[in-house]
C-alpha cells in the first residue's frame, strides 16, 4: 500500500504577494468564493466571445466585496498598512485570477504591472481551472523550498 506524505510538508495553497517590501499571504479561498470566481470567469469569457450571459454586473460595492473575499485576511492587513487603492485592486485581480485560473495566469497579470488590462478571454480559455481533474500535470511551489514541484491530479 502506498504511503502518502503529509500534504503540509510540500503543498502551499496560499498566494504570496509582495507589496512595498512586505509579503502579504492570500489564504486559499473557501468553496463558495472559489465557485463564485469560476462563475464570474466563465461569464466573462462568454461575454468576451459575444455570447449573451445572464450574470449580475458588479457595481463598485460588489467589486470591493469581491476583493475582500479573494484576498481574505490579506485585505484587512493591506488596509491597515494603508496600501493604495490601485495596489490593492491589482492584488485583488491577481488573487481572482489565481482562484479562477491558476498561479501562472495570476503571475502574468501581476508582473504586467499597474498599466495592465484585464486578461484577454483567449488567454483565460486556455488556462485550466485550479479544480480541473482532467489528468493534466500541475506545478505548485513547495513550502520548504518555494520551488515548483510537478504533481498529477487524479
């Protein structure tokens, strides 16, 4: 029988975002937040491809609520540290892409900087969902080294 190592020894399911010399750690989303992000991404892709969607539009309050949900405790920490709105918003969109897509999509957006625009629908459609069980290989940073290690979903 196979013996499995403790997942905490090598699996880090948080997202570290460095801002102003400090690294904020975005915790993994709860299931409801993850599902919400998946639905929003799917609706956004459909709309970008010219399909009619029946998704609720986010107003300004809804946008802030989404950032609070995707950033978790890091949101409050950023507010307490007086992180500017453009930086907090960039972190929020990055966390959204991490949840709805994957770490690679989030990193591309993050590294594009504040002048970046929302990712194109074509890019989003090629990004597998974090919850995908299609048998594709995934890479995740290890807790001990921070390096990416290959894994396989089942």
